[in-house]
C-alpha cells in the first residue's frame, strides 16, 4: 500500500476520530477501559506513520465535550491514561521530531493533565517535522462558540465592526488558527457521523470510514485511507471540467 501513495499530493493535515475502543474491549470480554489502554499502540503507529510520510499536521479526537457524560469511572480512567501516556510518549515525540499541541477546553481537564500537557508542549515546541494536535474536551460547537465570544468582545469594545466580520476573521479566532483545514478525515469503527468534531474546518474534508476498531488500526490502514483520498476529485463546488 505504501508504494501506491503519491508523496507529491499527500494531505497536509489528517484528522482522526479514534472510535471503537469500547467495542474492541467487549469483543475480548473485557471492560471498556481495557480498550482505551490498548488504543495507545494505534496512536503511536499512526503518528509515526504520518510523520514518516511527511504529513504536516495530525489531529486526534481523543475526548469530546460530550464524553464528560460517560460514567465517572470511565472518565477518570481516561484522564489517568492521558496523563501517563503524554508523559511516556514525550520520547517518541522527540525521536520523531514531532511538536505537540492541544485544542479544546483544556482548563476543564484535571490539573495533573494540564500540567503534563503543558510540559510536553514546552519540551516539543521546537520540533519541526510534524505537529500532533490532541483534541481534548473538544467539540466543534464549543470551538465556534468560543470564537464568537471573542469576536463579540471585540465588537463591544469597538475594535471590530460587525459588518467587517469575514470567514477569515472567524477562522483566526478558532482554536485551529494557523493550522490548515484537514483534507482527510479518518473515522474508525464504521460510524458514519461527525460527532461534533471540527465542524467549521471540515467544510470540504474528504471522509474515509473504516470498520476497523481503533485499537486494531495500524499504519497499513492509514496508507489505505491516503490512497483512497488520492483517487478522489475535489471539486469545491466547481464542475469536473474546471478542475
Ligand atoms: C473512542 O472509543 C474513545 C473515546 C471516545 C474516548 P469509544 O470509547 O467511543 O468506543 P465505542 O464507540 O464505545 O466502541
Ligand atoms: C467521538 O466518539 C469522540 C471521540 C472519538 C473522542 P464517540 O464514541 O464519543 O461518538 P458517538 O457518541 O458515537 O457519536
Ligand atoms: Mg464511540
């Protein structure tokens, strides 16, 4: 599969909805948390696979605004796993020259998570090969609401006129400001929905949905998604003849 990838037309930014950990655990007769623990390998393999190919940004949807509504036991386990994993994976990030950033309502995370995250972001801040964006306590509606609040404040203070608001101004106030929109979205576990992920940013993103459950996802699946993406004609509203 890797040989089929055209390196001159790689997506710059790939976004992933890492789904199916609970079902993977259930299929093994184990508790949901076991699925989350076994998802780390998929994260590492996908991250390294993207960096090796030359993908510039990889955004992983790790915890949504709505995921806070899960049973307390699962939420706590996920937060603990997050702290442990970020700390453990700093070496992988440094070895691969990957910079870590995060989007979402980071202040809603436990203090221990915020600390680990801040430290990993600081340690990897000078890395150049790829940027890994973790979406944590993230939702597209949260992102847009947050941007609207900032823009509203600027209008109130007179720094901005409502009539001058453009899509660029909105983009500059989103948490993804400075990051190109993802060309490709991968969702595992077969679900065909966006689940409140990058709503604004995915206006023209190509979707690749695989039945593979996230803990089983490896770079071979990533290559398959990229090959599929490269066969698509992206028209952006134009006709085929215009492309
Ligand atoms: C994705 O797997 C991980 C998170 C949302 C944190 P799930 O936990 O949603 O697994 P399923 O969808 O229940 O199988
Ligand atoms: C989406 O998965 C969120 C993450 C992968 C972090 P969910 O499992 O929460 O999505 P739904 O509830 O099936 O739409
Ligand atoms: Mg799920």
